C-alpha cells in the first residue's frame, strides 16, 4: 500500500510540474558505449570524464523524457540515473530493453509516469532466405503528461553502417526499419488519432531507404521535426527544393571525417498538432565530443 501511495504521489508531482510549464521536452541521445563492464565485442567501459560531459549535456537540455541508445546493462542505466539525480535532475521512471545485442541497448528515462509498456525484444525478419533479429529491439511506452494528455514513445537504434557478416548492412537496416514502421502502422490502425513519437538513432540520412521506410507515405506519414542549432541561421534555403542550410548534424563519423544527421524525432499526424518548433533544437555544448560521437536532438510540445 505504501508503494502504491508513493507511486500516485509521483504521478501527481510530475503532472503538476508539466502543467505549470505548459510545455514538455522529449529528447534522444546516443551515449556511445555507456558500458559499466567490457563485453565480447566492446572492450572498454565509459570513462568518468565522458560520463560527466553526458550529464552536463542532459542537464543543459533538461528533458522530461529521454530516449537513450548505446546504453549498457541495467546497472549502467541506473548509475546514470542516480548520478543525474545527485546533480538535481531526477528521472523517477525508466525502461531498459534487453534484446539480441549483448552489449548495447535502448532505454528511456522519464520524469513523467508510464501508463503502459510494450517492449519489443523478439522482433525478427526474413532477409535473403535467412531469419535475422532486430538486434537492439525497440522500446515502446505510453506516457501521461497530465490527466488529459498522453502519448506513445517508440525508441529505436537501427543497424549501423558497419559491415555485417550475415548480409548487406543497408539491407539489414532497411529490414529493421520496416519492422519499426509495422509497429507504428499497427498503432495507427488501432487508433488513427494516436499521439506517437518515434525517435532515436536511425544510422542513415533522411533520404536513405531505411529512413524513408520509417517515415512512411500518405495520410500516416510521420513528420520529421528536424532539430537544428540555435545559432542564428533562420533563413530558408535559396533552393526551395531543400531544407534550410542550418547546422543540424548529429553524428561525427571518424572513418570518413564527416558529419551527418542520423538521429531523429518523428511525429504521427495527431502528435504534430502539439509540436512547438521553436522549442526544437540541437544543443551546442563545448567539447561535446568528450561524451559521445552523437549530439542529442530535442523537441518541445504543448500539452493541451
């Protein structure tokens, strides 16, 4: 009974805080191997200075809900959560997805309560006659912002561009993207007005086949929020066919010495109605690369 009362009080506190602020923030952040112990394929743990930079970044954006990629074990997630709480940034609610990858996982930290959890830990697909798994699975949680407003958050980390021994990496990423899109379509078939946010590291650019597969087509096409730096670049592209030339890269790829946008926050048509574009951005943090090879993406929403 005491646990139930505490949980209910936690819900009341979170709801009141968001209602007073009128808006809430959702973010995605690939932490680049946030491991507390070496694994068979990843041999280093996260350094203390990298952890400190990640905490600095998370505190700077102060999200209400944070989707994470490349998280280590549950213990690693709880260490980050406890460290953030000690720094004054408390996330009472969390989710950790254990799928087929034995090293890195997707996870969620939230100041807002979960009303349902649907972890996708056993997703698979047929490719070139082989049955393959979605390595990191997908997180899926329903979140209550206040008594009248809730939404579904689906977190993803699609196949990287590293060569895969079993098949072509782009084909594998596309197949994973199609599984993710099927999950979205199932939700929208059940409720065309479902408020859904799909976010995370898609490991390819916006015009790639895998990214396009997640976004979809027609009336259920997802909206790309396209966060960018708040550096004063606000003018449209001189070529109207393209997006503005503002700085929206999210990942540094050392092999090519290149920067690209591969992290996304996508919205269902119903969720778009509550999106606040001016509260959607990529934070500019000095020495951001100490923490990760990715920068987080942030989107703001109004709970009405």
